[in-house]
C-alpha cells in the first residue's frame, strides 16, 4: 500500500513539475471571455488528461494483478471500465477543444451508459434500499432508464460545481474519503486523492483547470463505484448516497428551472450558480468554505442524527437560506 502511494506521488510529481511542457503539447486551454470566465490569462485544461493517464496506469497494473482483487474482480470488469472512461475522456476532450453542444453530449452520454449497463449488471440500479425502511423497492423494467438518468443528473450537477478553483476537487476528495472509510477500493481512491491534492495546488494558483474531460471522468467514477459498491457489497443506503450528492442535485434543479423560466436551455452555462452569488458579495476563500460546508453537511448530519427526512429538510433550508441571504444582503 505504502509503496503504491509513494510511486503515485513520484510519478505525479514529475507530471506536475512539467505541466507547462505537457500543456503546450496537449494544446487545450480555457480562454477568458469577461462574461463567465474572469481569469486573466489562458489556463491549460490538463486535469482530465492527468486523471486519465493515472487511470490508464491503474488499469495496466490491474491487468498485471498488481492490486489483487482490490479494484476489479475480473479482466472483463477491467475492459469495461477502461472502455467507458476512455469514451468519456474523448468526449470531454472534444468538448474542451470544440465546445460540443449540450444536446449532443447528453445523447452520447446516454448511449455510452446504456451500452455499459448491458454488459455489466452491477452498475444497474435495480432496487432502492432505504435506511428508514426494511423493504426494498424493485425497479424492474425501469432499472436501466433510472440508472441512465441518475448518471446524467449527477454528471451535469458535478460539472456545475467546477466554477471556482478547488471546489470540485475538494468535494471529490471528500467522497473518495467516504469510499476509503467504507473500505471501497481504498488503494485506488487513496491514489486518486494524491492526484487531486497535486491538482488542487496548481488549480488554486490558476495554473490548470479540470476541464470537461476531468469533470466527466471524476463524476463518472463517483457514480460508477457508488452503484457498484451498493449492488455488490450493500455498502451504502440509497438515501445515504442521495444526501452525499444532494446539494449538487438541488443546485442543478434550481438552475434548470431558472433557465427554463428565462427560455434558455436547462444546461446552458450562466453565472447564477450559488458560488457566483456568494463570490459577488464575499472573497474567494470565504465562498469556497461556505460551498464545502454545504456540500458535506448533509452526510455529516445524517451520521449524527441518522434521520433522513430531518437531514434532508434541514440541509435544504440551509441551502436556500444561503441563496436568499447572499442574493439580497450587500454587506
């Protein structure tokens, strides 16, 4: 375990020390436009490439049985995971490079997840098991459509988080820590946390961004392993997963409704996100801390109260209180 982490640290240290050279070769940048993007200089969208490189290394090591059965149970699982993350990385790269339309991305993502669900039954949400009920709800013919919908909703909700530096990365680290504490592929996620800590430093310094390729990869990995661990080991309850993903989901719903009311595409980017609202009143660090508290609070409260409905409505009230307060309070 320690040897693997040390190896990951050294490899990524070399990558990040040579990030400017890699950026020139990769040649994908986020260009400021003074409309939604206010950074001063163009910033390399290297996050997705670095994450994909590490995933590729993990997959090679898994083929060589370097991790035993800590990450994948069979060669077929390795193949399916590699194909799926590769498709998402390519889609994200094309979106970063050429700005693929929201409708095309939704279609490609839907088809990709559908094909994956046909080959791996362990990523299909076939039932809902709640902490407050002894009975499971079986989805039957709705299993695959609901699985696709859940993936699409979280991928889009996660993408909306990537609006201020380190916000998405630290939320991801929080989720990966939950996986590790629940003994879900702890070697895999410990390595990814090291990568994200490296990335966060450069992201904080405005030297690189995740890009859509990075956002797609991380959100897909989160969804993939939540469903996998739920189906294979019953590690989490449905309502527990919901609370972990709750705030990005509520933010997605709020923005979609606002955009539809304004006769815009529900997934068209704007500056009405909660981090935009807060940062218009407060400094970046304060905004970052408030968002991280909102993101982690539902899960923490659930562990303390063990009452889904209490935690849900309390978290919802705090979220909308922040929206209201920072929308109208000028102090």
